[in-house]
C-alpha cells in the first residue's frame, strides 16, 4: 500500500485509537483529512503496515490509520474571452 501513497496525497483518518505501543491518546481525529508530507518505509511496530506516514501531527503514524482519498478530477470550464470593443468615430 505504501507504493500508492506519496507526498502531497490526501488521506482520511479512519482509526484514532490510542497509540499502538504506549496506549496514550493520539491527537488525530477520525474523519479528518490530512496531507501526507513524507512516507517512511519502516515497518510499524504493530505489524499492520509496511510504512509510517508523516502528516504534520507529531512525528509519524501507522499507515493502517489512514485511507487514501481519490485525487480530484480536473473540471474543464468554458472561459469567457473579452475582446476590446471598437469605437466608431463620427
């Protein structure tokens, strides 16, 4: 799964359970969207994922806490072009 997630991607927090190792509460909020700064290819001590994600909150979090959001699709909108009006001299 770490191949699919890269820096700049948006991820959704789906698991705000206490820390795997210490049992302390985490500052993440379930249902919140975070932007990935870096992906660290280290196995999480819990054994659930092969990468840790840095999302700007504390240090790094187990990848199993997040789900990758689809990238927004580009919408093509017609642009209105304004041309200068010609003035008639009388």
